C-alpha cells in the first residue's frame, strides 16, 4: 500500500513539472530595423486565408518597442503546426502600415522565409514553416 501511494505521488509530481507536449516557445528574430524608434508589430498566422493582411485574424500578435537594429519577440505555448509570420515596423506608432498614394509600404516589413510578393504581399505558401523546426527561432529581415 505504501509503495503504491509513493508511486502515485511521484507520478503526479512528474506530470505537473513537465511542460505541455506539443507547445513550445517561438522566438521571432527581427533584423534590419533602420531606426530605434516606434514599434514592431508581429503577427503569427496559422491560416492561409488571413495571411498577412487580416491582423485581427492572426493566431498570435504582439506590439514591441523598437530598441535597436535587431530585436527578439517570443510567443509562449505555441502548439506544433504550420505557421507564417508577418512583421512591420510602425515607425510613427499609428498602429497601421503607412503606404504611398500608389500602395507601396512606407514603413519596413518582413515575413518568415524572407517571403516577398511580386505585386502585393507575400503568400502564405511562401512564408509558411513547420513549428517546431530544428530551431525555434524564426529569422525575419525587415525591408524598406
């Protein structure tokens, strides 16, 4: 009886201390920011239909102050899956991507896999990756 009780206690403690399987931290490494001002808007998508323009449909999103030419943003408890990341440098902190009169971005932007669109935003297929990969850090290069 004592042995069974001890085994139950040990098993319950080990289950409580182990991290949830299939959920890990995803770190987005953003490089190429031209000025240490404003904020970076980071959007993690798990749906091709919403990427990258439907900000309110992002799986996860964060606003982070820009402190230098490179910053890291971490999302905790991200389940295993297929994702695409879109980032933009909101230099004037108006919570939107400023564009020229003909639609070109005036502020920096980037996507996972350094995906770029020809005449518009990149596609989810070009930006998608499987998480977790060999590395849990997703590099993003900002383009102006």
